[in-house]
C-alpha cells in the first residue's frame, strides 16, 4: 500500500506531463489544469490505498476518463447554449449582425462553408465510431500511444503488458482503423 509520501511523490512526478498532455488535448490552460487536478483528487480519494506500482496505470485511466468527460461536457454545452455576445466587439451598438463580424481564421471575410463543417463533423464521427469498434486492448493501446502520446514503455507499464504486446496491439489497431475507414469511403 502506498504511503501518503509515496502518493505525493508519484503525483509530483506526473503533474507536469499530465498537464502537458491535457493541454494538448483540450487546448485550454485552465481546463487542462482542472482535468489534471480532478484526476489527482480521484486517484488520492479512491485509489490512495493501492500499491505504488499500480498508481501509474490507475492515474492514466483516470486522466483519460476525466479528459473524455470534459469533451462530453463541452459538446453538451455547445449544443445547448449559444452566447452571441462572444462575437460582439466592445462598444458596439445594439445592431449586431454575426455575419458582418465573422472572420475566418485566415483573416478572410469568408468562413468555412456549412458543407465543409458538416463533412468534417461526419468524418470525425466515423473515426470515433471506428475507434470504439476496436477490441478493448487495441483501443487502449492506440489511445495511449497516439492520443496520449505515451511511449511504448509507458504504455506497456500502464497496460500491464510487454512492449511487444503494445506494438502488436497498436499495429493491429492501425490496420483495423485503416480498413474500417476505407470501407466507409475515407481515404488517408
């Protein structure tokens, strides 16, 4: 069983990497910090009595789940709420027209078309479905290696298997995803 000091040392050792990984995913400093803090709190509250060797795997799983929960909450918020005042410039009068004020990220007046937005959303949905259809171990290895950007050794430690198994699971996942996406008309 981990002592309080061992738990504190473990959390201190993973804090910066977890924050960087979360920041990469959510692209928001405050949200990434919240995700890491929630993950650390959950680990300490629910799994603080586990052996030190199990903490890395447990923390990775908790961090992944907290990140996914954040994305689910954001998706729900975007679907339910639209705050048009976010688009207004300070000091404008009440005659606000979003189409007049919208600028694309490249600085042009024309934004992405609805067709492009819809197509991208459909492709992302197909990719998410294909990932969900992977066998559990392949999905876990794939997400840790390519989504969490963990190296082979870290992934093997978190999954409790050999590095060769991680490589095999990742290779099979990539092949399965490629085949599934090509079958759905998505070419790399």
